[in-house]
């Protein structure tokens, strides 16, 4: 068998390029889904214009229209994945005002096979089934979109970019609110990618404010002895050549099977640090609802660190004390010689 030359392979890609791949059958099927969302929203808009904005209308829509919930999410700008994270957050948090608003005692029961106190994230089918079977759950969701932004625990937990989506004006189809939704859809990717939203950026800023020196990158001994197993470190205090505190950040909002692999990797890294840098402390900033609902992976993850912190205010203060203590001990040791 003979294979094409480099030039022939190059010409194949250039001359036979389809530019934008698509499957026509899939495109047509998905257009049907999009049209369904549009029709549901038009029905909702018409009812609100004729009957006024009433919670009962939205409850009826999400319970009796196949894509009712998805249409509500489209109207407000919530992604399906973010909405599922919000439902998980509500199930986790025990706040009297929020509980009352969403009728939590009427629907937030453990899933079959789920132990009391353990939370597994609900999938689309579970949420859709509960909406149809439990009126209180449907009413709670509608209440969340009507009044959720006014509940302190919600307003503190959600970034302002997402909190603004819980708006009565959006449910009223007001032009200004629709423009706001369009802008947030358009800018979501850019917003998510901003370095200011990265916990590592926040931690770097914190260390600079505390005047604690740090570096990022590979530890020299690991590069020399363990090239395959080594990994780039988020923060090395005060330097790569003399590490006293090594920090890794893992803030996850979504969940994925990769979390298990990440936790296994950190266990291996801890072993290497203990071998080559026995005087260094290896700590992790492990936070986010993505870890909260993957308890087994979380336990493995935290086992790989000497200590673990979150970005909670109290934890930040505890981290400050630890890092200042380490740097103070270093200075005392240097002053003795």
C-alpha cells in the first residue's frame, strides 16, 4: 500500500475543505427543538400580556410544556448546567428564608440509594420528572426566578453576573431585560475566561499584598529526577530552589470524571515532594460545588495535602497566619546565623 506524499495530503485538506462541518439530519432535528423553545416562549409572552405576570402561569408552563423549563432558562439567560449547580446549592444549603421560598421541605429528599447528608447532583431527567410529579418543586423554581435575587444567601453566593438573571423584568419580556440577556449570552465566554475570575489570580494578589515572595513552575529536583511524573506547581514559596510552602489550587464549579484522575495525580505529587523536599509543606486550595458533589474524589484529593483551605473568609485568614508563620520562622533561622 502506498500513501500520499506530503504535498498530496496538504492539497487534500486545502482543496477538499468543507470549511464548516455539519450533519444535515442533526441540524434539522435541532431546529425542531429550537422552534419548540420559541413557541413556548411566544405562548408564555402572550399569556403574560393578556393575563398579567403571575407565578401560576410559569408553573403551568414548566409543568405542562415539554421544553417549558428550558424555555424559562433561555428567557432568563441561565445555562442548563449552571441551573443544575444552583439546584445542588439549594439542596446543600440550610437557610430558613431560602427553604421557605422554594418549599424545600416538600421536595428536597435524598435520592434512592443516597445516604442522608450526602448529595449527588440531579440530572436533567430527575429534575424534569420532579417538576411534573411535585407541584411544590415547580412552584419553588418559579419563586426562585421571581424572588431569588432578594434572598441574602443567594445574593452572597452567586456572582453578580449570574444573580442578575434572576429578574422579574426578564419574566415580563421587557426590552431592556431581553437586551441584558442577549449581552450576557454573548459575553459569557469572555467573562468566564477573565483572569480576575481565576482563584489563582486572587491568591497571587493576596500573597503580593502580604509581601510574601513566590514563584510558579517546576521544582528543579523533580525536573532532574522525575521528568515524567513531575508537574507544574501553582505557587512555590519563597522560591523554587528553597521551597517551604507549595500550593495547588483546584476550584471546580462543574463536575467531571477527570476529577478522579486529578485527585490521583495529587497523591503522586505529594509523594514526590516528601521524597525530594521533605521540609516543604504541600497544601491545597480545594473549593467549589463541583467537589462538593464528588465526595469520593474529594476525600482522595484532600488526602494528598498536608493541609487544605477554601476561599471562605475564615479559611483565608487561617492561610494568612500559616504563611506568615512559615516566613517568620525562615527569617528567624536566617537571623541566627
